[in-house]
């Protein structure tokens, strides 16, 4: 192990030149020169053989002789009094065992060529520019530190390959134009200052082997296409409160955990953060790993999660500046210990999955409750945990300024002052300790009836199944409850079998040992005459929508389609009726649309060319176009020569649950009616087709009970004191 | 010596340190504050105008 000092100013650092390397620091002194006579002040420790340089690093040759302040140099020239340097150059090129020092002022350039190695690299003085020569790379086996005046324009990849810990990196505000690779088994590096790497490429910073400790500092990848990546090896990223700031955009995978095997992260002291700042799409690929850091949306471009992984939290600091969005790929589960991402007034945060009607999941670990978000617009997200058996209340609160944009579950779009339960299964609910007898609502939905099966008594005598009727609804307010409450959830009516099976009647949902009920809708039916009848809606304080009538024909070759299922009743009114199917001779039966939920409208009737549109919800929205799913309690569109589409789960209770939208109508080609997904919605009727035969009806949606209350603050005793 | 500092921004937290080699005379407090602000400005410029 030895030291190498750069002496003599501008030069080339390559694998062979010894011109600028010395085993000792350059000597700085004041001197003037006339011809070969060098006159110094202060009696510097010059020795024969040293090369002397002017203040602008022009060589005066070597010291030939002299002492004190009078010396003879081999070349000389005319130089006024100035700061000169001298050193014994010609030392061998540094190896991985040699630390290199750039400690001379003022300004010079080191051109870097080839595969360069050293132990520590230290720039402690001057304005030194490290420039590109030919194909430079660095392998630094120790630490790296630069003074703020350093200019690092070389694009060389710097590989830190130490195999021991305790190495440090201090770039002191200098932007590194190259990239970093950490690849030393057992090595450890910590940042002493913030570090900015501007390489614009995948793997601009790559962690292969060893531990990179951000040490509370910010590691910034400022390249437009830059990526922090992992590679095959044993590696750890320690945050200790540090930030990984990733500016890559244009669909860059800014955090690409390409090699999760052997990758760990350590939170350390404080909370670490991975922040994406781009104005275009930037992607996190956690790749099943547990990342002990917060992921922050710090830019206007969409932040995407492309794979399942675990993080500490998701935040959105960009809310202070503008609207932005976060997207999860459909099917991905992002697990977090907290979720504090929120929008702000006028700066809504859009949260969605990548494919419409194909959900992604955000899972909250640790048993907590999310109460700190607001100003969201949410689509296609399942929030978990979400108990649908009444065993636990909602854990996710959206805040009062958020919007349910449809196809979500598990989030209560209400203030966290409300507590709510959803019961779609089970038989007993335990009254919570903070139940409030004077501020509660209980919403009871009967199940939907099943759709009738398609029937063809002969080639010229066919009928599409009638849609099932929607479930009825009963609402209760300010119930006095205690202990275990017995309830029953009505099962969805069974699907009518082929050849004209009548759909089953939806089950009755009962509450408090039958003290209150909501009756299920009846099933749709078909007969050989031919005729088709939609099921009647169930009853309660509101009546479910009737199922739509299936189409019929006595014309050979024609296809018939089923009717749409009726929508469930709800607190806002009766359910919308299902639309009527349509028969044509082109073997293309079109289904009727599903009815909207309580207070909504009837589904549209099918036409010669398209399925019927779904009915809207009570807010006049949500009905699906033909073959398109409904949202927010709107009915699904009837199928056009195909099966219909799903209705949407309702939003008329706490903007979350309620009467489900009716199902779209079944059609002749696929035959089977659409099962109802919304609570209490009727199944759609099956179709019939000469070539594909008869289809079964759709199953009705199950019943449901939704409970909400403002928690009691408990008994209190007031004490009054008089003086 | 190192002088650690950090700023909270809309892009996230920026944490850095000023490093002065041993034996170097330290700038004044005003100059140090200006250097911190310059570091922040440089960082914001780097992440808002990424290098292509």
C-alpha cells in the first residue's frame, strides 16, 4: 500500500504514464526564475531531481543543484514571483493498493483513459476537471472524496469494489457524470454528503454486492432515463433516514429490483425515502422484496408500481404543487405499513389500476387504520384488510373530499369519525363496545333472483331467459343493540338451467333474529310457448327492480337473448328494472341492460344491433354501454351477440356500498346469462341459439347488511366545583 | 469537517453535508448558509431538468 500524488497539473491518467505521479505531495513555494536560476523564498525543501512547475504548470525542468533559496533548474525561463510547485514524479501508476491524492491548486485537467484503479481517491484542493479520454473506467477499492470545486465530466463507470466496510463517499455537491456500481462481497460504503449521479441509463447506480448506506443523505439519479438497479449478488441498501431521489421518467423503471434474491434493505435510524420526481411516467419494480422505506410521489408524472412488494408507506409530497397520479399494475399487491398519500385542494391524487375493471390491491399491514388520506380519486383498487363477514370494521378511510370512481372495495369514502361494517357472510355480529344507540344506520339488502335459462322447444320456438328480480331493501335507524346479533344473509338465486329452468329466488336477508328483513327477488323464467318473464323484485321498505323479459321467436335460425337482471333496491329508492332482450335472424341476439340500483333507472332494451345500456344509479350515472360494465351501482350493458357485462357495486351508503347494479343481459352466442356481482342484483337471463344451444341463466347477487355508526364517546360524569 | 443539513421540498427531502478539508479556513455563517441554499438549488435543477 502506497500513496500516489498528482503533480504537475494537466495530464493524462492512464494505465502506463508515470508523468504526473509522485510518492509525495507536491511542494508549493514562492519563487521567480531567470534563465536557469531559480530564486525561492522560505527555503523550501527542494532536492535534486524534483520537477519544478510554474503557477500555470509549465515545467521548468528538474532541480540540478542548489540550496536555501538559490537553485539551478535544467530548463528554466523567465518567470516573475509566483506560486510554483515541485515534486519527484515518475512513480508507478497507482494500483488497487494505492490511494491517490489531488491536492494541488489551482486549476488543471486530468484526462482519464482506460481501466484505472486506486484505493482511496481524494481531491482536496484546486479546481480539478476529470475529463473523458478513451474508454475510461474506475475501480475504487477504498473511499472517494471531492472538494466542491471539482469538475467530474468523465462518463466513466465507477465501480466501488471494496470487500471491507467503512468506506465513504463525499462528492460535496459535485455532479458525477458517470455511473456507480457497488460490487464488493462484504464491502460497505456510506455517503458522507449528498451524491448526484447524472448518467442517463439503466443501472446508472447498480448495487450488486455489499452494503450501500445512504447515511441520512440524498443519493440522486438525475439522468432522464436513469435507474437504480440491483444485480445478482448479496447486497443491502441501508437508508438511515436517507433519500433515494430518482429523476428518471419517460417510462423509466427508476427503482428496478431486477435481482431480488440476496437483496435486503435496512431502515436504520430515521425513515428512508425513495422519491420519484419526473414529469413523465416513472416506475417502481419492488419485485416481491420488502423495501424498508417510504415511496414518495414527488413529481407530476405518474408513479407506477409494476410488481408486488412491501414498503413502509406511500406519500405524495407533490400535492403541495399540483395534481398527480399513482398507478398499480392490475393484479399487483402493494403492501404498506401506512398510507399517507393524499391530494390537496385543487391537487387531487388519482389512484388506479392499470387496466379498467381489473383491480390491484393495496394491503395495510400491522393492524392499523388509514385515516390520514384525502382528496383522492380512486378506481379499481382493493384495499385490504377488508372483512366482509362483520368481524372487523373498515380499515381504510378516504377522507371526506375523495371520490370513489368505481370498482373499489375496502375503502370507506367517509370521514374517519364514522365506523362501518359490511356483512355479506356469517351469522352473528358482536355489538362493538363503542356502539352508539342514538347515531347508527343499518342497511339490509335481500338477494337477487337468478336468471331463467334459455329454451328452445323446437328450432322455431325459442325464448331467452327472463332476468332475475333485484333484492328488496330495508333500512333501520338508531337501533338499540348489545351483545351478539344474529343475522342471515340471503343467498343469490340460483341460475335457471338450460331448456327453460326458472331462476331461483334470492334469499331473504334478516337482521336481529328476524326482527327486520329484506326479501330476495324472484327468478326469471321461460316457457315453451314461447314466453319469458323477468323475476319480480324483492320487497322491503323499498322494492327491487323486476328482471327484464327475454326475447322470443318462432322464426327458424333466429337467436334469442335473455333479459337484464333487475337492480337491487336501496335507501334511495326502488331498483331499476332490467331491459328486454332482442331477437334477430342473424344469430345475434342482443341482451337487455341491467337495471340501476335503488333510485336508479331501468336498463335499456336491446336493439337489432346492440345490447341495451345499463340503467343509471340514483345520481344518473354509472350505467354501462352495451357490453360494458356498470359502475357505482349502474347496471351493466347487455351483450351484443355475446354475454352481457357486470353491474357495478353501489355507492349510495357512505359512497361505498349499497344496492348493486343489475347485471347485463345474457345473449345468444355464449348462451349463459351474467352472474350478478353487485349485492342484491338480479342475474340475467340465458339465451338460446341454434348452433350453441341453450344457455343457463345468471346467478343472483347475494344479500348484504351494511352497518354504520358514530362511535359513542362513552359515559361521562361531570363534576362541578364552586368556590 | 462536515456540516449536515436538510430541506423539505415538494419533491421530497434533500439531505446533504458541506465538507471542508482539514486545515481549511471555514467560510462565514452567511457564506455557509448561501452554500446550503446553492446545494438545494442545484439539486432541484438536477431533478427537474433531467440529463438525457
